[in-house]
C-alpha cells in the first residue's frame, strides 16, 4: 500500500468519514497485496445468485439468460431474467446485477445507493426499481445490488461509443428534448423530502454547518492518501484551499454525485429519458455539487459554429442555472459553484490519476486498460486546478464556516 505526504490527512478512524464510506475504503485496503481480481465465470455467478435469491424469493424461481453487461467504469455488471410467482401470478423480470470489483476508482456503499434509489423511485425521476442489495461480500462474492433492467441508449447510435459515456453528444434534434428533462429531474431530486425517510447508511448533515463537505473532503483525501503514487503540489494546494474555503450548507439535498451525459438512458426515437443511472456516489449535501459537476469541461461540448459551451452536451451554463432556479425554487450561488467545481476537479484527479492506475497496478480491477487510458484526463484536471487555486484571487475564501468544525488544513484524527 502506498501513502503520500500531501496534507491534510484523513485517518481511517476520523469522525469525518461516515461509517459506510469508511467500510468501503477499508475493504479495498484489505485487498491490497492479498487478492487479485479474476474473471468470474457465469456458472459461479449463477450458483451464487441462486443461493442469494433462495432466502429472498418465496416459492420456486428460475434464473435464465444470464450474461455479462458491457459498460460502466467501476462495477462488474451482469444481466439475467428471474422467473417467479408473485401474488399468485407468474412474473418474468429482466434484472441487472452490479458487483464491486476488489478496487474501484471510487469506493462506495451498495446500501447507500439502495436507500437513495428506494427514495428517488417514489418521485418523478426515472430510476431502476431496486430489488435487493448487500454489503456482505460472502453472499455474492462482493458487495452487490440487483435492480431493474431498463431499455434505452446512453448516446445516439450514430455517435462513437466512449469510455464510461464520457464525451457523449446528442445533436440538434435530441439536445433540446433531453436538456429540459435533464434539468427537471435534477431540480426534482434536490427538492425531495428525504428527511422523512429512514436512511440508516447515511449520517445526516446539519444545515448551517460544514458537516457534508467535511465528510466528503475526508473521504476524497483518504482515497488520494491510499492510492497516489507520489505527492503532487497541485493536489496539496487544492486540498488546503478546499478545507480553508468550506461553504456552510443552507439546504440539505440528495446529491447524485455523477450527474452528467452518459449516465442516463433514453429512447432514441422520442428522446424520452428512461432512467438516471450510476447512483453509487450519492450523498446528502449541497445542490451546487451536482450543478458544478454538470458544468465540468471534460463532460461538455463546444459548438463549432457559435463557440457556445453546452454543459453535459445539453445546454448552456446560463440556461442551466435559469431553468434550474425556476424549476426547483432554489437559488444558485456563483461562489458555491466555484467551490464545488474545484471539489469536483479534485475528485476527478483522485479517481483518474490515483485510484484507477493504482487499482490496475495492484490487479484489483477488471478494467486495467481503461484505467490507464483515463488517467490522462486526470492530468487535464490538474492543469485546470492550477488555474483555479494557483492564483492570488484563489486565496480569498468563498464563504467562512460559522460552526465549530475543524479549521483550515487538518481534519480531526
């Protein structure tokens, strides 16, 4: 295991790490130098699935049409049909099994993802139906989640496939149709009454504090400390800037964490969104996180004729903000957007330039080639971070924390 000397440091026992997040990070640490990711044969998956479902499905059932599902940058995915009887009626449901590899670019908890899917599924945001999840690796061989298989495409058929959907564009016909839904679903997500639900896998951040950002920074810092091959001055500077300038949270929202082009499915003929996917990074926090993430340069598209930049290849920054405010009733603050843009780029650097190549070297993933390929995008974000935090203006705090959270550079050990 490699650690760096970049400060601040988030220790494994830090109260800033939510328990389920710490479990996921500790799990990867435990695999280092001990285990190697090997391809899982379909007959092994079938045997484990049958045993797993036997304690969860009443009566007889059958698993058919089991196969691997391509795509995704962090999970092993399989698709299968489950035939069973529900309330006296025969049912045949197509399902997706998503399993954690030994090492992921972003370690996350399946129980957290499951709890949010269950809540969001009661809203108008289209998400797969959740069937079962487990954080117990002894059941299916790894933490896993089983959900509904939803038809749709992540990009138009006349555009080339990209790694993890990065750089997907939609063209003049689909862009306005999808853009309206994209903003509407984000506004709905951020205004869901999550507080009335039982969220046992989450700690609840307090409005008027920096709880949410403290916990998020601590987990990202821990990932860098575990995975980086060597310290980097830009990362050190970025971490200091982020801890120094933490904004106080006004409204606590469900944050998707990876809300961009390529992470939703749609019907190509009608442009109707069929599912928002990839909820593994979800947490309770500031809506500006998702908004800033959607605006990141690495996901968007610049119009060759007008020079306009389309956030997530869908709509301009101005239109995104105006439509979001109108639909959500929530304000968008430019200083918070700037802060969360820096946070998102820091997260991208950690995932792309530290965790992905580290997992490949340690043979903890089935995506070694993609991991090494995408590491170059992390260098791109390091360059952008130099411009964001390496200037005199960057020294001015966006907001000043008003609660008694740890200050400046060092989270509690």
